[in-house]
C-alpha cells in the first residue's frame, strides 16, 4: 500500500515538472502556431543561467527568479529576431514546416553552444530544501519538502496564468491573437508584441521547469543530461495529450503522464519508460485526437 | 475628413484585382460599393485598412496614408474594418468580443459607456453578453462584428458584406441599423455588398465595380434608376 502511495507521489511531482514544460509549449503554440522544439534548449540555457546566479547570490530562490526573468528575455529575443524574420521570409509549402525545423536547429545550436562553453565543468544544482521524504508513523513517504514546493509552484503558476488569461486585458489580447490574429489586428491589438509576450511567458515557464527538474533528479546539469531529454520528450507528449491549446490540458497531460510512467517504473520495468510515454501518446491520439481538453475539430476562425 | 482614393491598384498574384480605382467619399456619407463576385470589392476594402498591400496609387483619410499603415495603427486613427464573414471570435464571449475592440484605448470607463450605447442599438447582444460568440445566430454575429468595430469609436467604418448568408428579414434589420448608426454617429461608411439593391437603398452614393475597375459612380438613387445598372446588378 505504501509503495503504491509513494509511486503516485513520485508520479505527481515528476508529472508536475512535465506540466510546466507543456505549459511553455502550449503558450508558444497558441501565440505563433509553432511547436517549439528549442524550448528544452532554452530551459537548459536558463538553468545554466540559474546555476551561475546561484554561485553569485547563494540562494536557489533568487537564482530561480533570475533564471525565469532571463529565460523570458531569451525567449522574447528568439521570437523577435529569429521567428519573426522566418515567418516573413518564408512563403509557399515550406512556410508551414520551416519554423518547426528551425526550432529543432536552434535546439542543436543551444546545446552545442553550452557544450563548448560549459561542457567540461561539473555542474550540480542541489535542492534548496530537503528532498528526503516526510516520515509518518515509521514510513518515509516519497513526498519531500522540495517535492511539495514543486507541486505548489506548478499549481500556483497554472492558477496565475489562468487568471491572467481570463481576467485581464492582456489575457484577452493573448487569447484573441491566438484564435484569430487578423480580427485581433483589426480590433487594434498589436499582435506582434502580444506574440513576443506569449514567448516570454513560455520562456519563464520552461526556465522554472529546468530549475526544478535538475535538483529533483540527480542534480547534475549537462548539455546532454537525461533530465533535459525527459523534459523535451515528456513535456511535448504532455502538451499533445492535453490538446496543445489548453493550459489546463497541459497540466492534466503532464500529471497523467507522470503517474503512468511512475507506475510502469515501479511495477514493470525502467527500460519501458520512453516506450510507455509514446504508447500513451498514440492511444490518446487514436481515442481522442483533439487531446484531453481540446475542442472537437470544427470551424476555425 | 474626406476619403480620397486615387489610381489605386492591388494585385492578387498575377491578377490585378483592383485596377486604377479613384474615388472620393465625403464625410458623413454612406457609400455602397457593389459589383459581381470577383469584381475586387473585398480587395479594395482590405487595401484601405492595410490588410492587403497595394501595388500603386494612394488612399488618404484625415491626412493619414491608409495604404502604408498597419491595421492596428489605423484603428487608432479612427478607421474600423469589419471583414468578410462575420468577423467575431467564436471562442470568446460576446462581451469579450466587444471589449477587444476598445482594448487599445485603455479607458475602461469610456469603453463601458460605448458598450452600453451599442447594447441600446443591438439589445440582443446585451441579452447574450456572457455567452460564447459561437452560440450566436448569423444575424447576431454580424451585429457583434459591427458592435466590436464601433467600440473603437471610429469615424470611418469599412463594412465587408454584412448581409452574407443572412435571411432577408435579418438583412433588412442589419441594413437599417447601419443607416441609423451612420446618421446618429456621423460616420463615414464604405459598405461593400453583393446585395446591390439593399445596399443602394440605404446608401447616399453608389460605386459599381467591374473586373477591378469603376464601371459607374453616382448618387445611390440614380444608380437604382439607371437601366443599365438595373439590368446588370439589380436583376430587374
């Protein structure tokens, strides 16, 4: 019984981090209709920024905040300098694919660049709070203070973003630009600036994912660490399972993926990890192609 | 405050959609642009609001160059465009669609006043304020699209086929509202319409486009009585 509860707890926390990554992917998809493969690279870069900040300020929390702010800045720059030009220059059949391939290229460039500058260095981010589980009546559960922080951070971010999207003018502009850019433009919304903002928020969410993922795993940070491959693949799968359009869907997708993977890890076999994720993806795509929270395919404005 | 278009040419790939069009629409006038499918009506309108780049020529209003400004900028100059096909966002509520039109003004109080005026003109929108625009009927969507454009307190209103796909009774209502709004708010309106007779009946002046060129331009009443226009566009 304890084993099962622990499995669920582990699944929820790792799933929460995938959710953050999925939120980032959904935000970019909604603002520019691009699946941003570079998101994991940006998260990696932001986590390195966070690591450097930790060395300077000796506080994980300040480093997390700075990584998110600078991660947002990097993401905004990528949209303004890179993606915008790409969209303008490309027309015809290649226009649909070019930006996606470009983000894949960007992922490679970021990883390679970090490898050149930071490769040889041993880089470890330790959790700011104990990652040893709480002990209740003799049993040490898989829920540690740090895991509790991860879960609350994801919850807070989701609530905050939902409020921004549904209750504020900026949120209305973000939604309108995502659903119908031309109408938004005619209504006076500066759609280009709003897109950059969408990328910036995504950059911050991805940075948070990287900063939480690393110390929750082994703590070792490297350009080709397993932790970031997990973020890239599972964040993407979580986003698609959730419907790619919905923030709530991204969170549900991430948590569901985390739970399923934890159960497989515990009760079946660790080698099936990636396979299980893809099987889950395919099952969702077959049974509910629009994703868990996606709307039925219909009229698109 | 006159809309002056001079020698405007717009290309659609290899095809010249608007061919040396010159026209002048005085302030407070409702101008109906009529013509067959493919006559270049929509392209003309899209060029005027900065959505489609022009090939050559000029278009100015209140001294602003319409052809080389982005649509989001033109809204700030008082130009509102309701694009073809009920330009509302179905995923947003009726109220959100309206608010969207006044976001750039950053004045919540004024927006609310404007919204209340629009609700007076279109009471149906007030009844359905909280509903998703997706749940509206075709006529209500058109009211919402016009309402959204009015939220910007425009002086020049560009309307693209507001009657498209609507029942005759609803069309009559929409046309009447457009006429009333033009007079009440002192708007200058360019109304592009397939429904030639309906549009000419409420318009002050009429412009007939044929294959991208101006075939006739006159007072709307004179066009209705013009035998050639009647035969070609009004069907009687």
